[in-house]
């Protein structure tokens, strides 16, 4: 069941109930000290000329000092608690984001997910520093001031409450717009972040294509949308905060006019009027705090609503039994489609025997990479079954399957950090000697020795390496995993013929006693394969060796004749 934003906010506050309870106590004590100040002033005015007043002045100074100290400590406590809450939320969101099904990443853009982790969680801070606790303290001060105002003059209090009630109803009604516009504003910021992330990743392509102006136009449109939503928030806020001031100014004028007349009539004393006015200010300041808290909480709820959209996504399942070591894979009548329901694989039934090299070829979009994704359990088949050895993968934990199956994707991922960081990603206990061995296997040792060795720093997405070097570094990382089944998605697509042969030799050496599955686009990669699977529009169009397929498969002959297996 999906949680409401307000319920989620309350749950978040409940995690810090100790600190918040102390903050509430400090706020209530501070309110009590503040409420005592007009009484002391009343007594001081009444005593002037009739007796000593020094002790009353010192009491007033003491109340002011203690109230200020308590307020400062409360502010510090709330700020620290807010930062702790934001940190906890970010920890939860980080863990959740890293464990979502791959299909969720397909639906969301990276920049938008990053925005939820960054600016959305930051907005939650204000719910602590200017939210419920401040509202509770302000409400206590208001109630106390109203009670004491009633003791001075009930009639004037009634006028004040009438004005305040009308304003409060208007503010609460308007605050719902704040929540809605905050959510839209954060979505707009997420779109802007996603667009900028996409542009920076492809900045070389954009420059080469002369597309700066068109990309800039799109990003400016996203920025304009974020601005528009921010203006809408400002517009509503501009109505709320002046309404508070107008209510208090109106109340003050009423009190001065009617209170002055009542003093002239002898109904109340000057000291009582001064005391009433001071309590009126003590109502107006908390009222502003409460109105601000309503707006702040609504903004936090808008941000929480976006965070909940991700937190409510079910993480990737961890259920199942541990996979036993295996070296073979079997597709049994497997069909699969992505979210648009267009079939990508249809009734695929193939065996990938242990210890063999299997190549998967076919036209672009025929489902080659999808087969690897299913073996890696990034997705599950819509129908049919997939076996790891004699074990149905549906009953195995994904982690244990991935511990057996090594995978190098088509766009080799390189993390910002050192070469060592990248190599140790899946095998953190590997030694430097093992790392250098892996680099030797993919002909990267000399390149790294020219830099700073394993401590060489790679920029974001490995921009300091050529694409082929990034691919070879990913291969080295896979070799360190020592997995019995190796999946490679076009491993030589970005290297020259010399390095291609070195990589093929490394793959051949590492594939001894292992099962190798290669999605290939070059004829040289597949000619020595034990079997070749030909896919066409998601269906198996042929299975065999290079020689047999050259005789039996027209599609394979066509692909081979062009030396390009797309």
C-alpha cells in the first residue's frame, strides 16, 4: 500500500521523537517565559511612582536572556535533527535506487532520479526547522496569549479572533496549491537535470553536429518550466504572507481604536491596554510562524510525494535458492517484451552447452543483447523458462546467478575513480598482481604504466580513456571475476584489428573450461565459435557452426558477406 506524503512525514518525524520532544519542551518553556513578560511589564507600569521597580526590571531582563538562550539551543537542536533526517532519507533512497529492477531505470531518466536524491530530500529539512515543532511552540504561545487576553478584555479578543479565523481558513485552503506546485517544480527541475545530464554525456556529438543551439533551446524550455512552477509557488506565497500581515495590522488598529475608547471610558486601564497589545503581538508572531509552517510542510509533502514515487517501487526480488555452480544455459520457449509490449524475443529455445563458445548474431534489434540481459536476470521472461545448468533461474536468487555469470555490456561502464577502483568493483579482495595480470590480458598494462599505474585517476565515465580502452578495462574487470559463464556484448566493437586479436586471444585464454556467450558484429569474432545462434526479429533463424550456416542460412550468408553482423 502506497503511503500518503503526510503519513510519510509523520513517520519521518517519529524516528526523531526524542530530539523533537526535547525541542517541543524547550519551545513550550520559551513560550511560557514569553507569556510572562507582558505580565511583568503590566506590574512594572502599575508600580511606577508607587514603589521600587528595580527587581521587576531584573526579572524582565532574566526572562529575556533565558528565553533567548533556550531559543538558540532549540534552533541548533532542530537544525541538527533536520540534517540527520535528510541523511537518513538519502541513505534509504540510495540503497533503494541501487536495488530497483532494471525496468524502473528504463522508465526514469538518470537526472530526475539524481534530483530526487538531491534537491527533493533537501526540502524535507525545512519540515523540521520551520515545520511542526515551530508550529507547536507557536500554537502554545497563541493559546496562552489568547487566554491571558481574555482575562484582560473578552470583547476585544472576540474581534481579534474573528479576523484571525478568516485569515487562517484562507491560508489553509491556499496551502494545498503550494504542495501541488512544489511537486511540479521539483519534477521540472528533474527534467532539467536529466536533460543537462544527457547533453553533457553527448557533448562531443552535439558539438560535432553543430546542435548546440537546438539542445540549448530544449534545455532553456525545461528551465523556463521550472521557473514557471517556482513563480506559481511565489504567487500563492505572496497571497499567504501579506494576508497574515493584513490580519495582524487590522487587529492592531481595532485594538488601538476600541481599546483607546475603553480606556477613556474607564473600562480598562492603560496598563491593561498595553498588556493586551503586547499579547496581540505574541499572537501575531506565532500566527506568522504557523502560517509559514503550513506552507513549509506542504512543500515538504510535495517533495516527499516525489520521493515516495521511487520508494514505493518494489526493489529487485532477493527471493530464491542459491544457485549451484553451473556452466550451461538453456532457453526453453522463452518470450519477452519490454514495457511497450512489442515482442523482443518470441519462443526462443536454444542450448548453450558447458565449456563452449556460443556467438549470437543477427540484424540490429533482433534481440541479441536481450538474451544476455535475461541470462544475467536483469529481466525475467514473460513466458517460458530459462535454465542455469539444470536449475530453473526463476527459483534462484539474482545475486547467486550473477556470481556465476560474468557480464561485459556493450557500452562498457567505467566509474570515476582510479583504475584499481574499477578493477576491484566486483572482486574487492584481488591483489595488485592479479590486477596487473588482467590488464596484461587485454593489452592495457603499458597504457597504465605510462600514467600512474593502478592509481591512475579516470574521470567521470572514463573520459580519459578511448572507447576501446574502456571496453578492454571492463573486460579486465570481468577476467578478475573468474566466473564459469562469461557474457560479452560486442566486446570488440570499438577496437582496431590489432587490439581485437589481442582481446580475442585473451577471451580465448580465459574461456578455457568456461562457457562463453558473445554477441558479435564482426565475422572474425564468430568464425571459431562452437555454435552460432542467428536471430531475426526476435526468433531463432538458425543454429550451427560458421560452415554449416553458410550453407543453410540465407540471412547468415548475407550478414557474413557484408563482414558485418549488426
